[in-house]
């Protein structure tokens, strides 16, 4: 495309809530034949709220509050908001650490280490789940809820269920992408069952759950090695490697600064309808249609 056509394209993008950082990605976008969508915050609103906290053992909610207050994960803010509504006050903790793609941990004043995170994290700690709890977890996850755990080194202290609404436009945007002949994939660090329920609700058949941030980037690479031109759409710190690897990278406007820094395009309204619009804009720009 001519420099003028590109300028017009970038301008049209801006009018349509699509911020395009460089000309190259606007030119590349019309070649895209595979789109990878992150789940949390991209397909879903990324405004998780706690549905329920079920305490398994006696423990201080103040330790849970203290740990999640130090995490930047959206699930952590949901837990913090919930506990604050219940007038919980924060304990003192030290040695806070995040465990990439799995959760967080810290030490309390009693010298014990506490964990908050996924079932995978619990498994890795060697903590077994009672079968009645496993049944409940299955049911929650089949209802698209995310289940996270608060534990010490020996046992589960609380089970937390979290809901995150699917954006109203996600299903129709995905349908449009498929109508355009694109392959659509979903990637998430969340568990298999929750992922499957969300994928089904928005019409995505190809998805991968429990992926670590580096594995998201590996998945992009795999598709590229198969000859695909890949667009990656994400909102989180955990998407930044994958965004950097993709041929076209699209961040959500509400997302983390890192995602927007890395991505070459940003959807200001975080509305997935603008993904097919961006790809069509690229097509028109390259073909010189006004
Ligand atoms: P996603 O792609 O869903 O944004 P992440 O890699 O950020 O995935 O997180 C993967 C999983 O790790 C979450 O679904 C959750 O189970 C767990 N997790 C990460 N951070 C936290 C936290 N601060 N509190 C509770 N759970 C967490
Ligand atoms: Mg996300």
C-alpha cells in the first residue's frame, strides 16, 4: 500500500476504536489466517467476582487478604474486594512471591507458608482433594466458574469460586472471524473444564487450557511453523510473549500496560467485534479501497 493509503487506514482505525501503532501490522493483517484469543479479559470481561468462599479449615481470612492484596492478578482483586466487603482486615505477610501461571505464595507471622492458586498448584504441593470436594469442583467448572484454592503446606484452607462474564459480543465476533475463513483458537491459564465451558459458549472448538505464559508463545510459533499467519489477541502480562511472537498483535484497551506496549494494535473498547473490523480495514488499505 502507498504511504497515503496507510495514513488513511490508520486514521480510519482510530475512528473505529482501533489504535494502530505501525504501518507494517496494518499491511500484514489482511494475510492473517489464524486468530488466537486469550480467555480471561479477552473473551470474558476480565472482571471476575467471587461467587463463594468455602472454608475447609479454621484459618485467618486476613492472611488470604494480605496475600491477594500483593498480587496483580485479576482473580486476586476479586478475592480482595470480596473479603473487604466482609470487613476482613489484612494480616502481616513477608516473602511474597508469584508462581507464574499457577498462583502466589507468602509467609505469615506464624512462620507458615501459605499459597493461593490453581488446582495444579495444589497438586504440585502434594495436597489431595476429598472426593466430595472434587465433585463440587467439577460442577462449578462445568458452570464456567474458575476455582482457586487457599492452602498451607499440608491442607486446603478455603475453596474460592469465581465468575467472569463472557463479553456480549464475543460469540458473534468469533462467528464472523470463522465466516471470513479464519481458524480461531482460545488459550488460557485457567483449568481444562472451565476453558471448555467458555469455549463452547462462544463457539470455539480449538482451545488449550492450563498453558503457562511461555507456552502461549510456543503455540503461536507452532502455528507459524505450519505456515499460518497468526494474530494474537490478549490483555495480560501473561500474554506479552505470545503477542511479541505473533505476526499481528492486538491488545485490549483495558488490559495491562505491558500487553499494550508489546502489541502493535489496541482495541480501545476491548470489544472483539473490532478484530474482524481491523482485518477488513487492512484488506481495504492494501487493495487501496477508500
Ligand atoms: P489466564 O490466561 O487465565 O489469565 P494466568 O496464567 O494469569 O491465566 O493464571 C493461571 C491460573 O493461575 C489462574 O486461572 C489461577 O488459577 C491461578 N492464579 C494465578 N494468580 C493467582 C492469584 N493471585 N490468586 C489466585 N489464583 C491465581
Ligand atoms: Mg487474560
